[in-house]
């Protein structure tokens, strides 16, 4: 049940971000270290929301993976 509520909240937040971005057709300039690019607010919001979502999933999976490894190391070896 907790998983479903979390997924629903994530979907709602993503929809709000995309709706906000789609209502803004203004151009903005992004200055990277190497390049400069002009894009609309909608595409910038979509881009950074997607990047943030993927980074969040990546760090969450790494945290769970490291927790599983730590738990496995603490368990004593079982004799066969």
C-alpha cells in the first residue's frame, strides 16, 4: 500500500512539473561550462525533472544495494 501511495505522489509531482513547464513558452539560455544553449522553459523543466528523477532512482538503488551487502557480510556463514 505504501508503494502505491508513493508512486501516485511521484506521478502527481511529475505531472505538475510538466504542466507548469508546458504553460511557459519563454526562451531561456543555459550556460554550461563548455557550451551555451537556448531552449524553452517547458523543455528545461522536463529535462531537469527527468534528470533529477533518474538520479534519485540511481542513488536509492545504490543505497539499497549497499545495505544488502552490509547485511550479508554481518550474517555468519552457514555450514552445509
